[in-house]
């Protein structure tokens, strides 16, 4: 177990060392170049002719919400049934083990 841990540690260390860029390790601190900022005149856009986003139909939203709720209830019911089967099976297995 100790050898495996050492090999994994050496592999991770080697991967880190080999993936590091040698240019960044050898170069000194990087100084940013001088930046000049110019302010342009504001651009005026024409008035928007389309609405900014999609139009949602409340009837479709309600229908989608009810379908999602129904799907969640069905999935929850299936999960409860499967949990019941597992608990019932363990109970039967423990009874058989005590009887042997």
C-alpha cells in the first residue's frame, strides 16, 4: 500500500512539473505594456422594434409546471416502492439467516 501511495504521489508531482510552462518559470515578473485609453463619442441606437425577450404564454407555463410536478411525483413514488422492496428483502434475508 505504501509503494502504491508513493507511485501515485510521484506521478502527480511529475505531471504537475511537466505541465508547468518552463518559459514562465524562467522569466522574471511580467510588466504590462503602457495602455492608452481614448473615449469615443456615445453611439445612439435606434429604438428597438422587437421585444427584448420571448413572450411566454401563461397557459403553456402552467401546463409545463403541472407535467413537471407529475413527473416528480411519479419518480418519487417509484423510489419509495424500490426502497420498500429493498427493506422487505433485507428483512426476509435476516429471518432466513437467524433460522439457519
